C-alpha cells in the first residue's frame, strides 16, 4: 500500500465493531520475532497499518511480507532502538509511507532473541549490563522521542511499553533484566503525566513467563512449564495471550486509560 492511508482523519478514529484499529498506524519495535511478531499480526488483523521496526532486517521483512500477503498494509524498517538516528529515520519512514503514527509498541528488548546471562548479580558482565539498559530502557525513550512530535501534531496517540512481572516481584540471577523492566514502570508513569495534556496515553503491559522463543530447547520448556505451575490458570503463557491487552490499550476502548500497568500472566502476580 503506497502513500497515506485513505480515509484517515487527523484525529482519533471512532469506535467500530469490526476492525478496532482500522485507519490507525502502529509501530512495533522488535516486531520480527516472538511477542513482537504476535503483536504485529494482531494489530494488522484489527485493521492497523503496521511498521515492523526490527534490528534483524530479514525477520522484519518476513513479517511485513506475511502481513502484506494477508491483505494488510505493512512496512519493515531495520531499526536499532539504541541508536537515535536509526529510530528517528524509522519514525520518518512511517510518516512518509502512511501519513501518521497512532500507536507505538515499545517491545524491543534483550531477553529472548538477543539472549542474556542468568547469573548472580555480581557476575553480570558490565558490557551486558550496559547493553540491557541501552536497549530495554534507552530504546523505549528514544522511540518515544521519535514518535511524539507526530502524535502531538495529531492531538492523539498511544504508547504501550513492555515490562515484566519480574519487575513487580524480583527474580534472582537476572538483576540487569529486572532492573531495566522496573525502570519501564517509572518511565510509563512519568511519560503519561507529561503527555496527557496532548491526549497521548502511555501504558504498560507486564507479561509473565512467556514461551516467546521460536526454537525453545528442552531446558527452556521445562523452565516455562515450572513457571506455569505457579499461576492460577496452570498453563504455559504464549505470545498470543498478550495481544488482547495490547488491542484494548491501543484502541479507542482504552482512550481514558493512562499511566497504568496491566499484568497479563495467568494469575501469577495478583495486585
């Protein structure tokens, strides 16, 4: 689909019974794999044009091609969320192609596709700590900085950040990951206060232990299965379990919800 989306006004679309995101443009960082890919597919199914901002260029292209083949509008842009120039260029490409940005999903993170060490706090490599903070925290900030000017111009926007239930309970032997995801909680609340006057909602989703890896080995499956035993629903969480919460926050149904963290973990952490 070339050019701006036909029929898209400069304000929020009205609620619709079919295609809750028809006419909207959504960016998913880290949209080429795992949870991000599931988000991209669901957003497109709800009628959104989807920008796949993905460091793995081949994976991003593959997801975009899948969406286009299904009849959706999609664009893949190779993006390093830790690099300002890269993120700014991605946002500019989204506007040039589709004319607006309605939703930013800050999903890119060091965890699954880019693995992390699971070691005691004093054994975390310094380079890995710094990478975690650059991608998981700085990346979300840079992406927000890149899209907010367009959202302000529209007088409407949704920013949805990804945290983790580990940030709410703690989790041993991955302190750098938990610290980065705890930072997202404060980032969400503060950004919601700053952007509320411009009618931009900022919220957060905190998943539980999710089988987001594309080729999990036996050890990982056992780990995820053990985590499921501690939940109320007693089954392993899949990326698709998170997409309903995303659509609620991204759609007009969530227009008066901001600064919140929605826990989606099958009843592991209850608050």
